C-alpha cells in the first residue's frame, strides 16, 4: 500500500505456533549488568505476555557472570529467586566449564541458586540456540 509517499508493507497475520525466543548473556562480574539482564528479561516477558503471545527467555551465565547464579555471592539473589515464582518462562543456565574452573580455584564447587540448570559449555549452548533461531542479546 502506498499513500502520500509512505510505504506500508503488510505480510498478513503472524503465526502464533512458535513462541518468541530470547537468550540473554551475562559474562561479566558486574552487578549493574546483572540487574540489566534481569530488567530486560522482565520487560520482554511482560511485553509479549501482555500481547497474549508466548516468549521463552534463557539467561546464560559464564566467566565472571556466573556469580549472578551462585548462592553464596550473587548480588541479585533475591531478584533471581523471584523470577522462578513470577516468570516461569525465564530460565537460568550456568556454564559447567566455568563451574569446574571455580571448583579447582576454590577447592569446592560453589553452590548454585535453586532452579539454575548446568550445561557443559555456556557459549556452545548459546550457539546451539542461535542456530535454532533464538535471538541473543548481551545487555
């Protein structure tokens, strides 16, 4: 449709068969960035659920960002725990390689917050999800 020099392209209705899919990366030991990741997850979740659409969000932590998901040092522990109750479409994944490195340095594997899943390699998990058409964002 062309009107007064404005081009509007319409592609028909969106198919509601697949949810929106977002991966949020946290790899820095920075509480500001950790809060930003949680802000983005909450905002995107509210946006799509408010429109009646499904959205799956996975937060992947590796390197220094793993502190976000560690029970003994997370600067966002209360907030992350609240997500499990209020936003079940947001999941949290910890890099197993980073956990092993910490265990070697500290003499024991640090405890994870409840609900955090461990994968072998955080970056490889992100690559696998990207290949399945997940959007990756690093706030």
